[in-house]
C-alpha cells in the first residue's frame, strides 16, 4: 500500500470542481444554503489546503502550480480561480446571515425523532456547535486568503468585493467565537449522588476504590479546575465557582450541541464591534447524548422536543460565556496555559555511575574499584567543559543513580554510607543521589500519584520512516519505539512464495551508508501494571537532569536537602532526589555526561532513540536558550545532542 497525499488531494479538488462549478460558476445544488455546516465543509475542501499547504496556494495566480490548475480547470484558469472563490465566499456569507447577524443553522442535519413529523423552519434554523467551530476554521482561512489576494489584483470592482467579504468574514468569525463560548457548560457532581457514583464507577473501571478515583481526579484535573473557576472570559456563575473549588466534587465540562439555555449575551466593550450572532434563544430539554446515562435536571442545553415546544429549565444555571471583542481580536485564555517555572542550571551534570542492587551485594571492594576507574574520566570531563566567557568558573554537579525500581536487595541505611565512603576514598563527592523509581513515579511512596514515565510516554512523537503506511499501531499501544522502518511482516519462505517477495530488511531513518536499526521496548506487562524498561527510565532521567520536564508548569524531581546523619530503613522514606552536598552547583544542567559500565552501551543507544522523538515543552526549551545565551554559551538545539557518555574499560 502506498499513500500519495498530493495526488489524493488533487483528485479531491478535481471532484469538487467538477461537481460544484458549472462553466466557471459555482452551483450550490439542491441542498445549498440549507445547512451552514455542509456549505462550510464544502468550501473548506478547497480553501483549507489552499491556505495551509504552500504548494496548493490559490491566492497568487503567478505561483499556482500547473497540476493544481489542471485539477481546478472547471473553476477557471489560475487568474480566474481566486476571483471565483471570492464570489463564492461572498455568496456563503450572504446566504447564512439573518437580518441582524450571521446564522449557524443545522438545517437538514436535524431530523425528528418521529419520522412522521416534519421539522419547522424555526427548528431547522437552530444553530449548532459544529457550525460555530466550522465557521471559525473557514473564516480564518478566508481572511488569510484575502490578505494575500488583495495585493495581487488591481481591479476596482474586485477590491471592493474583497473589502465587503473581509467585513462579513470578520463579523462571522466574531459571532462564531461568541457562540462557542455560550455553548460551553459545566456540571459539578457530588460524589455521593447517583450521577457521582456512576461517574466514579466509570473512572475506576472496577480497579480503583472511590477514594483512589477522587484522589487521581483531583491530581489530574487540578489545573483545569483552577482555569475554569478563575476564568473571567468564561463568565462562570459565582455559585458554580464555589462548588468547583470544593475538591471533593467531581465535574464535567464541554460543549453542548447548541447554545446553553440561559447563557449570557456577549457584552460590548467601548469602541469595539460585537456582533450578536448566537443570541437566538436556546431551546431546552435535551436527553444526554450518551445512552443509558441520565441527564441531571439542572443541566439544560439546546434541543428540540418531539412537539417542537421548549421545556422549562430550573433557575439554577450551569453555563459559561463572557465578553468578546470585535474583528481582529485574538482569543486567548492566558490562565489555560500554566506558567512554566524556570530551574537553576549548571554547565554540566556529571553522573558518576549507575549500579544495580546486585553490584552493591558484591561489597565495598566493588564500589572502590568502580570509583577508582571513574576518577580519571571525571577529571577529563571537568577539563572538557573548558573556560567560560569573562573568566567564569564552570558550574559542575555530580550525581549517582541507584536502582530501587527493579529490585530492593538492601536498604538505604545499609547501602548509601558505603557508597559515599568509596567515592570519598577516590577523591570524589556525590552531590546528588537519585532513586530510579523516581523516574517512574515522581513520588514513589504514593502509587496514587501520576506516573512521571507515563507523562513522558504521552510526549513521544514517532518519526514516520519513508514509505510508512500507518499500518502499525502507535507506540502508546505497542510499547515499542524504533529509529526506522521495521521489516515487513506476513512474508513466507522462498520455497512457498512464487513472487520472490520473501524478506525485506529493516532500515534506519537517515542512515549514513548502512543502517543501524533499533527497536526499543518501553514497557512490559498489562497497561494498568506496566513495568517500565531500563532504557525508558534512563530517558526520563536524562530529561530530568537537563531541566526539561514540567508537571503543570512545576519542575519535577526537585532535589530535597538531606541533613540527617543517618538514612532511612525504607526506600520510600527517601525523596526521589536528595542533595547531599549543601554547596553543590544546581542539579539540572545545560548538558549531561554519564560515566557508565560498558554493559549500559545498548541501553544508552536506546535512550538516544527515545530522546530524539520526545516533544519537549517549547517554553522549557526557550528558558534554556535564554539562560545559556546570557552566559555566552551555545547549547545544541537537539535534546539528544546535549547528552554524552563515557564507557571506561573494565568498569
């Protein structure tokens, strides 16, 4: 199977042009004008690719490519197509506008529950969220198209038509945004209520207690709860705000299919034009859109009753909506983007080792031998940092990672003192001590906390190799991540395959001459009881040391000072990362260097494959760039290039 997106898109355009253009004139057909959703979707088939993909641009006749022009020849030549689109878009804006404001009718998308009945004209004219959201996309595409095309034509009549279309599109965009705000609703649920119990069972899936469900819900949606309750733009009622702040309540939020009953009208800011689209009174009485789940009586959103009449709604209001300014406004909810807190940076984070529990069992001699072999390479790594601008001394911190995730053959009280003594004997100081289980769960002692490893998993963006067809499930389902194209499956032996298509080797994406292919297992076991692989936890460890991970804007695995003379008898009583040296440079750094036994080489190769496909928060990357440039230091753009390794012989 081969995917040819350009050819497929050109074929879609050709079909749309043949169907819609008759002698260069747009033909809306029998159903045209009856549904703003359908009409907008039809126009977006042409306009969205034309404004999102450079090769498909239609706003500049001089740059229209030949195959694009051939596909749209029913709409005219390259100089005629933009003008025809302006005419069609103007017709759309006029058809879907009432006496005072734009309309967003569902039209023939609606159907009566009783097939023997007919819907009235007023019922078919009710606006729907699909129309609001579709209009936002269409209007943004239209404004982008007009902005370029206006500078490419000199005809006065066309320029005047463009100006009128610009105004109409701006008005529709504002109207659609207002309507989307007025269609958003929140439902706060008491855990002890019937609906709360049903929601608890749904979230728990029979594996978690009610208390665990509530704890996880509070942790996962803490930021969302704060955003909704504190948002001025959404205009939440004060009684709902009070209920939302009660963390012992569950809540649902989202869009109704139409305007929520009782949604406040948009306010007009002085000097701004606010269009009153979406001010049509909402009709109430909808059943919940999921079968088998009762709708609470106080949650009313727009719907049509069988007899076309509206049902009364109680006075208590569960709606959101607020002021929206006029054309040209950028709609942004700043509180929906938690501030990304910065972290201090060293120039280098130097890892002095990573040992398994089995290594510690071998006794003090094994530890002394380890640090004796590490010491020369520590000196080399320090010297490798070089001099800094203005004669500043480099900030270098050391760390050591202990495996308490895969096995716990000893306790911190028994294991850590001999480790520190062996390092000191070699003239080394361990500034920070970390537990590998902390890379799986940020608070290993609390299994109800969200897993740090899982949050990194959700940030993986697989790099599709050339020729991939989407057949293989994503990494979030398989648990395997690769650096190229796997060998095709389903082949037979040469004796049984008459076509000769017996076997194809895997290949590395971007290989230099020959491939070094790797397929990395990220976890094993069922989804609810995953055991993360050493390679994946080591990837999390590198991201933590580079200061690139955040949890709702907050740094993760922040080192905790350890002033006690003794260490605890249980690993879970020890913080995930402890600062042993009060004078140490910062734990996080612009770059990392790990001095490890050679047996970790394949693991760290897998780490590089993973890091190369992790999407890091842009603000975290920006902070590193700003801080490093301020010190006159250049940090590699690619995260994987900020890591380095030493594998001493005999370690």
